[in-house]
C-alpha cells in the first residue's frame, strides 16, 4: 500500500489540466529562500500524510517485540504470518474475513438503493421547474448539514421496531438514505450538462421517458455514476457512528467497527493488529489510485452545485 | 410529470431516515426512554438538567475548542496546499493525489493508528521526538492537557485533503492572466494570495469553512477510535457524550436533549460563519 504509483495518474492529470495550469508552468526562474522554506513545508506535510501508510505497512511485517523495540519499522525480522493471524482473528471476535464480507454486503445494498434513488432524484432535479428544483435541493442540502448524532437515537429506535438492528440490511438502508442527497446533488449537475435535445430525440423514436433515461441518458453519464458510487463506497467503508450503535453483534459488524474490537483483541499481537489495518485500508486505497480522477471530480461537483 | 416522480423515492428515503429521526429526537428529548417501550413525557426536565450539568458544560467547551482548532488549522493548511498546487509547484500532480489520501481511509484506521503513534515509549511520535532529544515518555493521550490536541491533529490530518481539493477547484477557475498581470506589477506571492486569490474564492472558502465546522462536530469516529472520549471526559466532544449517555447509560431522553442542543449549536455556528463570509464578500 505504501508503494503507490501516482506518477502515472499525475501525468495524465497535467495533460488535462487546461490552459490555466500550463501557462503557470511555463515560467522558470530562480527561487528565493522564502520559496524553498515554503516548499520544505509542503514536503513536510507530505511526509506527515504518508507516515501512517508507510508505518502501518512496515509494522505489519514485524513481530510484537520487534515493533516495541523499533517503532519505525525499518529494522527487525520480516514475516508474513501476521496477515494469517489477522485474517483468522482472535478469540472473542469474528475473523476479519467476516468483517470484510459484511462491509462488502452493506456497501452493495446501500449503493444499489442510494445510487438508484439519488440518480433518479438528480435527474428529477435537473428536469423539473426552477422553483421545485430549488426547494428540493434546499431539502437535500439541509439533510446533508444535519449532525448525524441528532438522528442516532430515533434511528436506533426505528430499526429496533422493524427488527432491523444487528442487520446488514438495516444499516444499509440508513447509509442509502444519507447517501441520497449527495448523489442527488452531484447527479443534478451531471444531468444538467446533458443536452436536452438528446432526450427529445429519444422521445421522437417513441421511447417513453424512463426507457430514454435508462437506454440513452445513463450511458452518457456513466462517469458521474462511477464518481458517486465511489464516494458512496468510501462513506460506507469508513462510517463509524451508526455502525457502533446499530451493529453490536460481532458477526454482523462492518470492518470500520470490527477493527475497534480487533484493537482490543490484538493488544499482545501488534503485528497482526497492523496487518488488520492494512487489510482494511488496502481496498479503498487501491480503488482510489485507480479511479483517482473520478473520485476527485465527484467531490468537486458535489460542492459546486 | 416524469421528472417529478423521479424525486419521490429519494425524498421518501430522506423523510424516513433523516427528517423523521430529527423530529423524533426532539420528541424523545422531552421525555425519558430506557430503550424499550414508550417514551414517557417529562416536559423540559432534560433541558433543565443540561443547564446545571457540569459534564455537559465541559463537553460543550471541549467541542467548541475542538471545532475551533480543527476548522482553523484545516482551512489554513488547505489554503496553503491548494495555493501551492494552483501556482504550479514542481510535483503538484503527485501532491494532489497524496494529500487527498487520508480522506479515503476509514476513520477508525486513522484513529487507532494515531492512537498507537501517540503511545508513550512505543509510539512513533515519541520515538521521533526522542531521536531529536525531546524526550520519549510523553503520555499524550493519557494527559487531559494534551489529549484534545492529539485528537484534533488526527482530525485535521483526515480532513485537510478534502478542503484542499474543494479550494483547488475554486482556485483553478481564476484566469492565469490575473496573476500574471499582478506579478508584472510587482505584487509578491503572499500579497497575491491575500489580495487576489482569497477574495475571488471567498464563496468557496465560506462553504469549505462551514463544511469543516460540521465535520468537526461530526468527528465521532476519530475521537471514539482514539480515546473513546477519555481520559475521563477530557476528549468527549458532544456526539461522544450523546453516545455515552444514551447507549452506555441507557438514558436516551437525556441523550436526545444533548443531541438536539448539539444540532442547534452546529446550526448557529454554520449560519454565523456563512454570514461572516457573506459580509466579507459584500465589502470586497
């Protein structure tokens, strides 16, 4: 995980950066001491940013005594069996494979519902009249800015009465609901950029609007769908507050909260603990490195509505 | 007609899992509920109790301190990072990817990592400090006086990349000619940041500041993973307190009242920040 190779994506990035970046680039001149101090600070922040990734990765290959003796992780004997111990899990908790599977299931269900409903809403927002569009957008923005904690107890109560506590489906519904406003707002700007003529053309061909949306518009906005799905996945993968409350049985915990019990169970096996952290982080980091551009695009679109 | 129908499923989902819970929270906050059965109405009793509750008071102060630290540093760092990339520093494309990485890491991973990094003797922070002769025995997370700074640091670490990306998006809309003209007039880089870049991106700066403020009040994950609010309640920001009151002490009515007040505090701060930026924008 520490061996990211962003250079390839970075280069692609520069080509697409538009005239703004290129014109700035063109100038070459001597830099003063102030510039170098500033640049050193950027490098320092980069080191701080990368430290946990590198450190987790290195420590995950060492034994506990080695970790205590060399917390930097560059020295000591190297071993792979930490990953085996982490994968199998410790007494009193579920194996990490179970947490991974739960996170995966929750993500699939939450994304299926949240992205579908959110995309439909985004299409609606882009096509309805200005007044209704603004009103519904306001509702979505409001829903986004509410501190999660205020919904915690009622959602616990609600899922309890629906017998959906400690259930993958229950928490996925909650995540889908909290994903919908973001997806809706991002997809609104994505649909807004699709020319209305495209839809008209589809109608002339005798499609009804739903078929037109499905067959003609959705393929055009595929990039946007990838962006929102990835953003949703990152949210689901890391969410803690609902997961702590709604999932208390080890067998149903998602990775994000499973790791917390993991921490307790592996106090005496630090290497396995770090291996667990690597296993939890690797999927999202790999996805990010592959889809870096659509993720960052989604983030920017979401804030620009 | 079809576009209006499209709005319905999403709105229903939001109504059931966001709007209804907010209203229900207010309802529960006026009563007592122990996790089963019906809510017993108790009037404003929970709110009266909040006013004289020292734990709530100190948690409110902790939250405000945490919010100020995290928001101020996140926005300041993000402005500098975004400015560097948009001014075309060498390696900008690389920095952009790396600086965003912490955002995608699950908060529990960042939380437990930084918690172990701040451990006395075995943590990486003390090891590095020890190497430069600054001592290696600091019990960062066990001391009430330092714990909040450590948690705030971890929160800044997780959020800065997000703010950076949004600000960068706004900065890239500034035509390069603006900067070139100013440079020809002999305006230095620092003056250009404060007199050209920041005034132009002021609306986005406002949005980002509000977002970071809301995030800092939502930072349950990082605090819970690092300290669970401890030692004592030294790092218990309001959401952590709500969790403890409700789900550990089964005092859901009181927890709800705390949550409602949290929501009002966040709302007030959000509106205040937006007002502040709007006024600035009008003066500029």
